[in-house]
C-alpha cells in the first residue's frame, strides 16, 4: 500500500522529533510541511533526513495543500494527515492503514469522541455542534469533523479543488468530497492532551468557518 504521512507543523520543536522517531517504526514515507515556524522545527526535521517543505507562514490549510501536491506528484495512493504537536497517537496510524485496506471509503476521519471524559468541556461541546452541522452539509454522519487525523485517497486529492488556506480547509474538504459523492467513514482514535498551545485564532478562524458555511449553503 502506497501511502504518505503528511505533518503540517508550526512551531512544534518540543514534539516533532519524538513524533518522527516513533513514526519511523512504521514507515519512512513521511513529509513535514513547515509553515514558517519561528523556532527550531525546520532544523530538527531537516536533520532527521526526512523530506521537509518550508514555506512562509500561510496557515494549516496551505501546509496541507502543499503536502497534498507533493503526494499527487510523487504517485502516492493515499495520504494520512496528522498534527505535529504530539496530541495524535502515532500508533493509530496502524488503524488507518487497516481501514484503507478494507477499500470501502475514500476519506477516513479519526474520531476522538469515544473517550470524551478526558476532552476539555468547551472543546467537547464545540466539536459536537460543529460535527452535527457539518454532517448535514457533507451528507453523512461524522462524529468528529474537527479531527485532523485522517486518511485521504489520491482520487479525492485530484478531484477536489480547495480554496481555503487555514483551519477551515479540513472542513472544506469534507463538504466538497461529500457533495461530490466520495465515501467518508470514521474510526476511533486516541488523543493525548499535553501542554501544547493551540494556534487557532478564535475570532478570525470562527469568521472563516462561518464564511465557509455560508458559501456551502
């Protein structure tokens, strides 16, 4: 199975080395897209010997799109996206590989909702609200549309044109893929809550999300 792990990263020097070291036990098909980090993230990845794309800070969506472009150009059949902040359990990559092998979905979204007791209350409420709303727009029930731990087929990457460049990109992909008739499923994943800081701007990114929804209606 020909898949590539894509890790968009912005100022993740505290976690990226351990993540890459753990993932090396699974595959060497990994690329990090450094979205203009101001810390040592780029240097750490470069020293690891893995491919790294360095770009000016444009947003998570722009980093993902750079990774998608690389995957398509290099002939990968699937990508697995995960964050670089250590909150996605690297061992869950095995679950995605198994789900891909079943060949019954074009996108597989991780769901953190099976273990909500450890999820912060605000995040739990927000995730439930957003997931119900997006599920209606996508056309299928997805328990955790906000999870960035996903597997996406190259067919989707080639067939969907993404216009956003920030945290709304992951939602845009689901909406457009669902409406284009691609099959979307979910699998349970574990979240490791550490002291990493969110880069989400609550005001600006909320406006971006509302704008995406308005266009989708």
